[in-house]
C-alpha cells in the first residue's frame, strides 16, 4: 500500500510540474491582439540595456527583477490584458507567474523578442 501511495504521489508531481504554461501565446497571436485590440499593455521584462538595443513598439519596460515592486504603480488594473515578453521567453515566464501570483487576471506570456518577426524600435 505504501508503495502505491509513493508512486501515485510521484506521478501527480510529474503531471503538475510538467503542465504547459496556459498563459503562453505565440508571437503571431500577440501581433493579432496588438492589431485588433486597444485595451492591453505590452511589458518588456528585459534589462534597460537590452531594451535600449531594440524593443517592440509601445512596450513599457519593467525589468523582471523589479516586477513585484513596480507593477502595482505601473500596472494598476488587475484585469487589464497584459502581454509580457523578454529576450528568449524565460524571464517573461517568471514575470507572468509573478503577476498572476499578485492577482493579475489577464496576463499572457508572448515569449521572447527573438521570435518576434515584426517591427522593432531601435533608438
């Protein structure tokens, strides 16, 4: 009986831990939202240096290390659609989870700017 319980717990942990990120969308899906909707925010969670080298038009920079501290002031509407991206998709996933943990209800992780095949602003 003990063996069955341990095996069941291991299987459950694997299923939960390997679940897909339900908030992840593709660059194409993000572009469609940007082209067809008005009430969303686009958040770049890279560093200032990375942002300065090129960003998606309309993006607001909030480095992922500052997301918990700055989000309440910069993202006051917990129900507004928020699209989050970084360079490759790792930090955007971390930031998306942090925002959802803070009570944001409509956060979408669009992965990395590396997968963005559309306009980029370079100052």
